[in-house]
C-alpha cells in the first residue's frame, strides 16, 4: 500500500479541485465540531455540577458558542505596552494551525473490510477519506504536537508579564516531557501495523475487534497515550499551564478579543483532533459492524461514535479530577509513563520477533513478561535507592522550573 | 523540474535571509525564532528531495525539541523583551572566517564526491520502487545494517552527554 490513489495517474485540475474540497471540508468539520464541543463541554460539566449551563441562546443554549464568538470578535483587541508586538500577534496562529493540520491525517471513514482498501469514488477518481496521507503520518502527528508548544510558549513570553511567562514555562516543560511518552506509546502501534501511514494503520485494524490496537497491544500503550495526550492538550487534570488559582489565566492572561478566541478555538480543536487520533491509532478508526444499508455510512458513524466517547471522557475528567501538583506531573511523566511504555515496547518487540521466528508462543510470552517485570523491579529499586541517598524526603526534590521561577 | 528549481530558490533564499537575521537580530528570542525558520526551510528542502522521513524528523527533533529547549533555557534565565545591547562580542571576524572555511570544505566535499552527477529523474519510477529506495523502511534498514557502528557510537556518546548533564546539574 503506497499512498493515496488520487495521485496515481498524475496531477491535473480535477485532482487539485478534490484536494481543495477535502481541505475545506476537513476544516469545516473541525470548526463546526469545535462549536458543538464547547457547548457540549459546558452542558456536561454543568450537569455534573448540578447546574443548568448555557440555556439562553437558541434551543438548549446551542447558539451560545456563536454568541460568544461574535462577542469576542467585537471586543477591543488589547495589546500590552510591554509586549513584543510581532510575536504577540503571531502566537495565536501558531496554536491554531498545527491543531488543524493534525486533523488532516485522520481517516474519517471508508470501507476497509472484505478486500476494500478504504477508497471512495469522487468525480471518477479514487481517494482516501482523509485530507492527506503522508507516508510518515505518525511522525507528522508527533511533529505537529511538538510545534504546538510554540504557540503557548511564545504567547506567554511575548506578553511581557509574569503570570503568562510562568504559564508558558510550565507548558513547555510539560509538553516536552509528555511528548516522549506519547511517541513511545505510538511506536508499539507502528510496530504492529508495520507502517507509519494512518491509512495503513487503520487498514491493519480492519478485521475483528481483536485486531484493534488497543487489544493487540494489550491496552498499556493505549492508556499511556491517553494520559500523555491529556497532558499534551493541557486539559485537566494537567492544566497547570492555565491554573486559574495560581496564574490568573496562564499563558493567555494578556490576550483579549479574537486573539484569545483563537487560543480557545485551538484548545478545543486539539481536543477533537487528539480524540480522533486516539480512535484512529487504537480503536480501528471507522472499523465496526455494518448492520444494514451502505457500509460507507457505517464507517463514518462508528468513527463519530467512538470520537464522542472520548470527547465525553475528556469532559468527564475535567469535571472530576483535581489538578496535579507540578512535581507529581513530572514524576508521572518521567518516572512512570516513559519507563512503562519503553518496557512495554520491548515486550511487544520480543513477542513479534518470536512470532516471526516461530518460537514457542506461550514460552515467548512468559519470558518477555518476566523480563519486563524484572527490569521494572530493578528500575523501582534504583529509584528507591536514589531517593534514600538523597535524604529521602517524602516529595523528592521539587522540579527545578517551579523552584526557580515560582 | 522547473517547479522544483523555483521552490528550491525560494526556500534557499528564505533560509539564507533567516540565517542572517539569526546573527544580526538584537533579541535572543527572535534569534531563536529565525533559527526555526532556517530549520523549517531545510526541512522543506528534504521534502523537495522526496525524503519525507528526514523532513519529519528534522521538524520533530530540531524545531520541536532543540529550539524549544533553547527557548526554555532563555525564558528561565533572561526573558528580556525588546533590544538587548550586550548580544554582540568581538569575535565576529573569527566567526566569519570559520563560516567561510566551513563553506569551502563543504563545497569541496560536494564537488569532489559528486561532480556533475545528476539525481536520477523520478519520471519512470513507480511508487513502490521509490518507497523501497527512499522510504522510512529503507532508512531504518540502512541505519541498522550499513551504519550500525556509527549509530551505536552516537548512542553511547549521547548517553555520556546525558549522564554528564545530570552530574553537572546536581548540586550535591
């Protein structure tokens, strides 16, 4: 399998038109999704807190987001006197653009079972149901999530004020730390699918539910990915970046009007995109049973349903969990998630080598797992010893960033 | 080919101008941001050479990790906004000579090893062949077979740097 069949017969105006149409449709889906996601989050959180939530603008308050958007556009656009003006203006765009670009590699539908390759006919051309299918899809995802740091970091720095700066220093450390766990948990998926392209990863999961990567990788990379994704999104319980009680508003304290709106937009875009990526990488994307009618519709329907589950979980986490302390956050990232995903990767690697070489399957499983447990125990032991040598206070050392700045 | 040449010219121009701004701008953060532009242009050049894997890694490592850490360090120590006066030092001639020397060496190496060789055209090559020759799998195979020893040496070097950084950073 090599890339979108759209480009197989050269490049002409029809291909260009399809590309533009796909980009426009993708962008529309994300933006409309954001409008509903903001409403959904406010309504669900309100329900969980025994409130009513938005109920004035339109039926069930559905128009609330639009009303807020219009209000934001017409507000005065303040720029702090001490701000670095060009960077201050640039930062919101650096937040929004990667958020959308990540969505372009998500296959939102298509039939992958029964010998189909997930393509759809459009004006006599075959194409995938995703805006782009780069051969390095997963790396593209990681690259975009690492670029997303810039928006937050530069917003905080260019505001020329201390709370935003603190927020962005926290954000940078947090996002860089969790990127490693994010990347390592994806490698397990790539190992099983044998490809970096999101289309191929979805195609590899198309069979039964046991082909889904969440089960095929035995759930651990999935859990690590979900936790790391929540941290990458700066959503609760990892929202130290904009901890209202400590930092006023965090990195966007000095932003107002539509520039603030763009950060808001980017945050929800990222939530939707990350949920879509989780569904794509671990839950088979559009995979699911076809009950009746055309299978094409069912693919998109299953995808949307799975997406909604994750969006709900993100809101649920926000309404339920208290915020992590900074050193706990760093501990979780560096001392638990990264060793866990690295160890799991080795176990999965050993098992797939065993499968290729035809080793005794139960023996390989037992051997790989016991080696994993032994190295895990060794790691825990090493950390114990290090803590005891250090003087063994209960919290360990405070992370340098908060210690120096905070 | 003409489109590729135009794209190359634009990218090279952007990279060069941004590189000049890295050393002439009066603000450290701006210098780091111009460095991002340089690295992104180089990444785009890799795409132009049909080396997507290298391009993605360029973005991921250089822009997403190294410059982010630069900026992180700058923000923790001196996050001045506006013009800084103490950025220049009196080593600019040495720097210029070093730069010219490097340019000379690289040009010599390129001309000496490739001369008038031309990249094979991509017109008749099927996509499967292209992936087999230049795809991520090909890069991985090369790293873990032909270049295994350099790869391991670099890994150990990085580990040593990591341990060294921890030793230096710990105060007790």
